């Protein structure tokens, strides 16, 4: 039996800028459920942010890239689960408090991801 390193948590050809952009869109959705104004960059700013993240990722050390990938995967998983739970709650009475907590945590996680690449 040979021992090999586990596969990287990121999928082949993953784009960190795209991942951040998708998480930003999820944040906007969750903020709207929470009854908040959307935070973060607007359309042009989001494109700039995605380009900066991708550029910084490409220039980062492999260990930083792996940490970013692991954090991005973790955040993507719990964001998807959280959004699914919010949407399952029904449209009659949106769970604003839960959406607010998810939005705050997602915003903080996006900040952590950006800080890794500074």
C-alpha cells in the first residue's frame, strides 16, 4: 500500500476570484433576507475585487494558496447550507435574525480570505 497526500481541497482549474464573487452574491442574497442594504462592492468594484484576488492568489506561496482554497471550500459549504436553510424557512416569515448572523459571518469570512492574500 502506498501513502499519498490527500487530494487538494480545490478543484482543478478553480478560480479564486470567481469563488469570491459567488460568495459576494450569496452575501447580497442573505443580506436581502435579513432586511439589510447590500454591503460590499458594486458591479464594477466586484470585478476589480475578483481580479485583485485572482492576481494575489497567483502570486501567493503554495501554502497560502492551499490555505485559501481550504477556507474558500469551507465557507462555500456552510454558506450553501445556510442559504438552503433560510430558503426552506418559507417566504411568509423570513428568518431575519438567522440571516443577519449568516451575513455577518460570511462578510467576516470574505475578509479573512482577502487578508490571506495580502
